């Protein structure tokens, strides 16, 4: 499955906005995306240390389900860099003009540059 950065931003944004640490964010809370894609991206976010949550298996497979609970410190920092559509557009443009694939490290580096840091 391909990593979808728009879905990653959406998951982080919605979970941060909830503010309720007793909530569990399953795929059905993102009906505009296929459930398997949401679970996969939550798994990626948990693996990257941006989101706390759990999955019913260590790796994606048939019947794989994950849920998110809260952003980590790194998740809040990452979201702060990509939250605004304007900043996100600048980041993607900067990486595209340099023919750099979107990766977590590349996005963070481009965000620092785009935000003057």
C-alpha cells in the first residue's frame, strides 16, 4: 500500500482536535478513506512514534485493525509543521523542485526551511 500524506495529516489533525484521551480512533471515524488504508496509516504513525495506539497484529495482514489514541510529542511537532495548507503546499513544492520524495525526514527538513527555521 502506498503511503498517503493527506491521510496522515487528516488522522493527526482529527485526533489532536478531539482532545479526549479516552477516545479510540478506528477507521470508521474516517469514512472518506478505505478502512484498510486508515488502519495501515495508523500503524505507520505508531511505528514512526507520532501516534499512540494499538493494532491487532504486529504487521498488516488480512483482518488487520489499528486504532489511534493520542499524538506523541513528535506527532504534535510534525503536525505543527504541516497543519496549514499553505505550509504543506510550500513543503511539497520545495521537495518537488528538488526531486526529493516525500519522507518523514524530508518533510521535517523542508518544513524547517519553509518556516524559516
